[in-house]
């Protein structure tokens, strides 16, 4: 599964890469070069970040599912016990 960014997100990422080079490197990077670098990063490193995000989401959901019984548990056969409390 390749990672594709929306057009506006891709533009912001390219702008950010160009700014990073302007501030931190001795030479500037053009739009075409920044776009190629972004494509490389998405293909080479993007899947590792994506997979970690999936693992983090799975862990979060598993924790929530484990808490589900606590959050929505109802006592069974409690009618008579509740009647005693009401009297």
C-alpha cells in the first residue's frame, strides 16, 4: 500500500522541506527536488511510520475493548435485590 498525500498536504510538506533546507543546509532545494525527496521519504520511511500508527491504534482500541465490560456492565438478576433496597 503506497502512501498518498492530499494535494494541499503534499504542497505544505514540499514547502516545509524547502524551508528546512533554507534554514539548516548550505544549499537551497528546488520544488522538483523537494517533491522527489518527499516521494522518497513516503516510499522508504512512510510505511514504518504508518505501521507504527496502526499498531498504536490497535493497542488503543484493545484497551478500550477491555474496558468495555466495566463501562457498560449491568448486574444480572438484580430485580429482587433492587426491591429490597427500595423498601
